[in-house]
C-alpha cells in the first residue's frame, strides 16, 4: 500500500516522506553535479584536432573571399574601360 495508513502503521508520518524524498533528491542532484564538474575539470582547452579543423575552415573561407574579391576587381576594371571607351567615342 502507498499512502498515509501504511506510513502511520510503520510509525512514519506522511509529511515526513516528502522531506525524506527531498533530501534524497537533493543528494542525488549534488552527487550528479559533482561528477559532472569532475569530468569538466579534466578538460581545460581544445584538442589539436579541433584547432586544426578551425584553421582549415578559416583558410577555406579566406581563399573563397580572396578569389571572389579578385573576380570583382577584374569585372570593375573591365566595366570602367568599357565606360571610358564609350565616353571617348561620343
């Protein structure tokens, strides 16, 4: 049986069950947080693999932007020359 009658028969007041449960839950939470904190303390920085991946991604993005920038410069020079040649003709 669950509930007040059985608890009263065992000499435990029903309201003390919630207090015991709260203390038990608090202990479980604290021990879980302590174990997570202990695992977290072991890792202070990034691994070499993570750093290399970041460097490679930054290099790829830099290459893409440089190529795009050079293409834009070439198109702007071509456009400028075509506009100047039209001005000279007129």
